[in-house]
C-alpha cells in the first residue's frame, strides 16, 4: 500500500529582481508519509518558507517563478493545476499556519466568521452548522468561552490565542496535510508548549500529516519523525530525528546543533573584566527601590505593568530578567532608564536618585546608561547611513570635536562589534538582521556607557547569529567592564549570559537567584512551569516530557499580587504570600 501523501521532485524556484535571477530553491526532492511529521530546518534565507509556499502555490508571480519540478499530492501534480483548481485544494486538502497570526487574520472580520467562512466555502454547510462546527473547533483548540470569543476581533486576542484561532481555521476542513511555517516563533515558551501539544493531539485525532518549518531544533526534537536540513536553497542532510541529533553528518547541521544553548548543561565560567581594578564590587551600581509603573486603561481600569519591584545590580554583573509577554520585563527596563516615567519608587545610579533629575541632568546621566532594542529592523532610521546613526549619539553629547574624529570613532565602534569600517557609509536595509543588531550595539556603546539594558536583543535572530551576539556581549563586558540588565524570554540563552536571573510574572519578581542555582533548584511553581516548557534539543529528553495543556488562566494559577520576596537559601529569593 502506498503510504506517501506528498512527493516533491527536483523543485527549483527563482526570483527575478533588477533583471537578475536569484535561485531560492535549487532542485530539492523529498516526500511526506501519511500521518507523519516532517521537520524542515534552516536559518533565514535557507529557502524553507519558499518551499512551503510553493507546495500551496502561494508565491507571487512575478517576481517568483517555478523553473522546474513536480509536486505530487494525492495523485495530482499541483504544478499543473489551474488557480481555480488550487482553490479547492487549499484549505480543504492542504492547510497552512503562518508565522505571524496578526498579519494572517483579517482585522475587520470577527474571528468566528473567518473560521466559518472556509467551512461554508469548502463543505457547503449551512450558516447554522458552520457556527456550531466553529464553536466546536474553538473549544478543541483550547479557546474558552467560545460563544463570546466567536464574536471578537483579532486585536482582542493575545498572540497565543490568535495562533490557536489560526490552527482552528487550518483544521476546519480536516485537511490531509498541514504546513506549519514557524507557528510558534512569535510566542512565549509556555504558549509554544501548549500550541505544539495541541498540534500533536490534533494529529493523533485526525491523522493529519504535518510539515513543520522552524529554526528551533528543540521544537523539532519533540515534534518530528524525520528532519530535512536546508541551507541556501539546498537540502544538505535528511534522516530520522534521532539520526540527525545523535549522528549529524554535514558540517552545517553540526554547527546548528552546537550553536544551541543547552539548558541541561553547565555554563562556562565567566572571564574577569580586564578593568576590574576600577570596579567597586562592594556597592551596587544600580538600586531599584519599590518601583511601580501603572498604565491607565480607561473606564477606571489600571494595568500594573511593574508592581513594587526592588533589586540591585552590581558593577560588571549581568542580571537576566525573564518572563513571558506582558510580565512587565521590558517596561521595567524602560522605566529604569526613565523612558517611561515611574508611577512610584526610586532608581538609584551610584547612589544618585535618577527619578528626581531635571531633563538636563537626565541627558547627562544618559551617557552612562544605554539600551539595545529588540527589533533591529525598526530601531534604526532607514533614511540615515550607519555613520550618522552611530554618530548621532556622539553629536548629542558633544563627544567628537571634528568630522574626522567622529568618523574615526564610528569606524572604531564598528570594528569593536565585528563589522567592517567600510560599512559606515551604508544604509540599514543593506544589512542582515544580525548585522543590524551589531549596529544597535555599536550605537549603545558610542557614549562609553557603564550600564546597558539589553531588551530582547536576540529574539529576531537565527540561532547561530544569536550565539555570535551573546559571545560579542560577553566579550565587550570582559573588555569594557560593562554591566547588563539582560531582558529575554529565551531562558536557555539567559542562563549562559547571566550571573543572576530574576523571573517576572504579572509585574512582580517571583524568584531571584544565581543562574546555575535557579535552573537546578527552581522553587516557585511559575519558574518550574517555565523551565518545563522549554524545548530541549534532544529527542530522548523531549519524547519523555509530560506536556501540559494549560486549562486554567495563569492569573488564577499564580496569585502574585499580595506577595513578598523571602530568602530561602543564601542569595535565592522566592515570592511567598504576605503574612
């Protein structure tokens, strides 16, 4: 009996731009069996998303064109199907979940109606039956109060909920093949664990085959039966998940696996700063005392984004701040730098209360405190050359006496962050994500700060690039004696860069300890849940994991409102209810 559902033969896809041809996919062949999950792994630009969209025939033409190849699905070659014939294949037989649920849902149509639409189109059911089936699907993907949720718009859903709605839409017509293109990249780890569990459960119930496209090898370890590794439009290696992880053959696969921070391995000892003589380690560089930042939501509602935080950061230290979206970690970083005005509380920098400084004094203080932003794409001005993006900070603080001195300093900074000094005369769009993030780091270093808030500086980058940026940040800390507040939701990276880690939830710190201690001996139930959710790039560990589908809303689960931090062992603090 033939068990092959999809067979791709010698697929070649090119893009035409400026009268040049760019080969995105270079003659690849693979197949998907019924009921199996195939992982396609690779970094940005490897051709994995182009491959997925080619199967669905969703690539815009021009600029793309399919040079050659066959896509055989259920006895039909999809390459030869007309657009009208493809419309009945999409949704009904092959469905796709995209990376960003916000851009793939229509913001002007209610969620329920968007799901019901595909049922009415492909299954010719009545309006009433479509409504009932949609309610069932919403319940099935773990969206509670489905009647109420049916009537809501996408902006009223969180990221995880929107992705659940996308899965409900994709599964509405019981397709034989589900293509998931980076379905959890934009989500927190606990939500990611829930979405992956949901996809696995759906597959068991409905017997769907899945093509899972991702750059996260931890996700692959827990989800996939077989794996294809892509690089620059070619398949460099394929095999069962166990073979790829236990015995990788290609250098690129080995490099991908080695770039991953392993949560279950001990971190390397930290190099002492070269300037340690100038660091007074007995006093904190930064003291945060009862810091609060509340936002007025209107109708008498207040969001307590930062709710009574107190902690210290010592010179030359990296304090990791982790938590999910909405936990208040980025607001904390920005409030410390006075980019948000605190509602209450104090921030002391070397004993000076910066919350009470005038605008002029604050500008001078900003020389000592800088920030690296999350998104290297939107934090650089696209109309300015790199010379002026980095030079602007020098101009503001009068740090360069002449044009020549300004250029020399910018070039020195570019080389410090591992770029070429010739890059100074280019614009941001000429750089990759990793290079842009290096420019952001160079800009932060321009004024010789002592303290830098790194606000999710890795989340938009590939794994091997993430490792390079972390190594760069460690090296700069070693050479310049910098102090970091490192904000992230990727706990495995945080472990390897931080000396101590604080876990945030609902505007409060629920646990604070040295990083090795926090990971080996978590005390708070939220920290335990967070660590349990992280996918480990080892199929043996992942397959044994108990995946928990979160039935309760977290706010009920972890009541942190009326808590205080107590020291349970030396330097290990945990939130407990106030007595």
